């Protein structure tokens, strides 16, 4: 990182937007500063469009005049209850606030706010690297105001609080999550005294809403190396409070000289591997949660050692309560994560054995459109230190992947619905909904997945008729003729589409 001179800063902010800010501030005779993340990222040369401006005076007055100066295309939003305003212009968002000082009560993170000086405003900032300010007034344009040596901490890659970290974190416990998030995003080290304060104040996180915590967790999750954040959360004691299901994986037990691996660090290795290959947030969540059923399923079996039978199914059942508690979405995204957690052992089991068409068909059927994500997760899950075993698994995964392609081309199993429906079966045998209908539907599905019947309309109808005869059911011939005619039409349409 290069330390910028005042002239270099002036050059970097020599844009139409910042020029208008300078003109507006000087016309109103208001002290005006660029602060926070934009200043930090200016030094780190990280792209950002979110601009925070502190005004010694009325931030709202400054915002109104600035929007008027920008003219057409500027959109002003004023939040008088908070004393803030926002101006959107093209792809930029500029947030305005008056310089202020804050004080807190013990049971709330909402501060009592008073007007203050720039020094007061910098004192209330969370970290030294976010407490730097750049003057926007023409007389001092580009001057850096850095009372806590934030530039030096940027150089050294350190996260530290401007004032006493115990007060900083106790006043607003969300800052503890932000501390870990910045360390993860920037690959910085948390300064020792600041880190120790995280541990001392960890119980204060309980007054923070799940929605706020999830916002920070998602930012950690979407970092280049998300494991950094989860290691720090575990080390300081925050993870057992906010995500005990993951924290509980950090355990190694030994019996008769046999130990199982530390599933916490295995999980983080899987997460980092997935993160290196995909930007999908909920695929990363699936990687983080894929083994959370292991602590509940762990058993000692003298003849084998440690086992975790059915941990994938236990984990799948844990997803909804976890999502509900954490205020994560209880929609298709939750179902997606649960599905991947429940299925993550299947490709591994297939790859560890003879790769049969039947097993691959069933995997395709159950994974549907998420098969690629599942395969990516499962490949990442192979973290064995036995290089030969790992190589064998990955080689077998190549065979599984090719079979997935071949079988899908031949049998169209992904997201398939059996070519004879339950309604058609009821019409065929003049039956109401009953056990026999369910039996025939299941038998047809299993026959197609096991390769005993083709996934084609006429073949499926013939299978249903043969199985029904074995069950002693008689078909309504008129209904059979109508349905057969429809299946012949469907089969011709499929052939034409294929052609």
C-alpha cells in the first residue's frame, strides 16, 4: 500500500462529483469531510461507490444544496429523525451526516446523539482505519485528518479501535462482528488488545438482532477466504453464541488410541474450496453447514472406531430451525441448502463403489437442477490427507460426472415426472386415491430410476398395466384406449423434439 500525499489525494478526488461537493461546502461556508470506508478504500485502491460525508453543521442542509447543484439526475432522500440525508447520482450514493458525538446506555446499541466537532465524530468511529477524514473544502482540499494513525494500521494490516476497545464493543456490540468482517475482507490481523476485548464483551452480542448479525455473516461468507472470519469468531467465543451448530464441530475425541478429525477445520477447508470456485452465497452456506449433524450422530463402535452414520440426514433436519433462528430466508434458498446437506454423502458413496447407472439416475432425480452445485460441494468435501485415496475419489468423480451427462442425454431423468400420472392411474382402474395408486406410482418411479423401464410414455404405460395385473387390478378398457392414444401422441412429439 502506498501512502498518498495531499496532492495525490487531490488528484484522486478530482472528479465532477467531488468538485461539486467542494463548491457546495464553500458556498455554504460549512466544514466538510470525506470519511470512513471511502477514505480507507482510497488508500487500499479498492473500488467503492458508497461515499460518506461529515459536515460540521447540518448534513441535511448540505445534501439539499448539493442535490440542487447536481441538477437533473440527482435523487435526494432526507431522514430528519436521524439527521441524515442521501443523494444518489448516476452510480454513486453520497450519505451526509452532521458531525456528532454519541453516548450509550448499557441495554441498547442506539446512541444518544448530540452535535459535535470533527474530533467528536472521529472518536465515535469503530476502527482506526475507518476514522480517517479528508477535507473537501478548497482551502484544505485533500488534507488527511488521521488522529489515530489509521494509515499506519492500513500499512501494517491491523484492525484496532480508536479508543478503549471495551467501551467501543460494549457501546455497540455489532462492532464485534464488523471487526471480524473487516479482518476477513481485508485479510488483516486483529490487534491483540482489540481481540481480547472481543472475548470479554462477547455476551453483549445477545442484544443485537439476528438480521444485523446475518448481514455481517453474509459479508464474511462472501469474502475471498471466509474461513478467516469463522476461525476468529470461534477463537474469541462469538461463534458458540451466534452459530453453536458450527462451533460444536470444533472437537476431537480419542478412544483406544483412535481419534476422529476436527470437523470444524475440515468444514472451513471445504468452505474455502467452494468459495474459490463459486460466488453463490447459499452454496457457501451449504458448505459451512454440511456436517452440522456430526456431533449428534457421533458414536464409538469398537470394531470400527468413530462413526457419524446418517449425519447428513440429521444435518438436513437442522437447517430449517437454524435458518428460522438466524432470520435467514425460509424459502427456496433454505430448501436448496437443506437438499445439499442431505445429499452431500451420495456422490461420495457412489464414487467409493462401482458407479452403477441406477445410483446415478437416483442422484440425478433427487438433485435435479442443483446437481452441479452438489458435485462441486462433494468434490470440495474430499479433504483426506491420504493423497492416493483422494486421487482415487476425484478420479471416480470424473466417471460419475460423465455418467451424469450420458444418462441425462439418454433417459432425461433430471427433474423428471413419471410419464403416467396418478390421475391417469385412477382413471385406468376406476379407483379413488388409495394405497394401490401410491404403490403403482412408486413402482413406476423406481423402475425408471433402476433402468427396468424406459422413461417413455408407452413403456411407462405398459409397465403400469403389467404391475397392476400382478396386483389383481382390472383396467377400464375405454379409459385405457384413450390414455394409450394420448401416450402414442406424446411419444411422437418427444421423438420429433429429439430429432
